C-alpha cells in the first residue's frame, strides 16, 4: 500500500471515547461486563490522562455518584479539558476531519454491544459521523463487550455483507 492510498474501511469495536464516563450505558451496564467493569474503564481514563493515582478496585470508585463527580472534577481541572487542542486528543468527536462525506471517504463500521458500558460511546460516535454525512454503519450485537459480533450471527452477517459491498 502506498502512503497516498485511502483507507477503505474502519472497523471500530466498542469505541472508548468519553472520558467523563457518565453516560446512561455506564449506569445501566455497570455490572454486565466482567471484561470491562466500569471501575476499570474509569481507571483507564485516569491512567491514560495522568489524572492522579487510584486503584480501580477502590471502594470509593465503586460508588457511582462519587465516581462520576470525581471524574468530572478531575477532567474539568485538567490541562486536557482547558486546552482545546489537547481536548481533541482525548475526545476526537469534538473535531472530526472534513471530507468524511466524500464518495471515496472511509466506510465506518461501528460496533456497540447492547449490554456494554461503552454502548453510548459507540452510538454517539455513529451519530456524530452521521451528522457530517459520513458513510457509517452501526451494529448492536446482543453481547456485553468487545467481539460481540462474533457471537451474534445476525450482526455478523450484516457486517460481512456491508464489507463485501465496499470491495465489490
């Protein structure tokens, strides 16, 4: 592949895009995923953005109201949130690139498992792409987190059929 060749498609499974970790799916699906428990997801954001130490098993992080308030406080006072160019690195949906509506632009397949704490991140990503008229497909397998499309045959068929159209 040459450097100027376009990316034909992007397969994005369970996108992790909202550092505030306070969407409805974080609450509704907080105990549904042993693979991605909400406390661990918050710890990941804290570690990635260097927002202070703390264990994801810390009992205070298990209290939803405290955890959301703490994440909001940490983020709102961070260098990341206060500087637009840095915040874009944390939340790329804030500043999508131009040209996603072009006929040669990337085709996005976004997977949001219905019982995943990250479901709303996936849905929001799809909605933002739709606003800029990007070519995007949103699939919702009946699963709790990542690779759910492999265990939901109906969803798998939709994905494979969509991909085959892109390459035919």
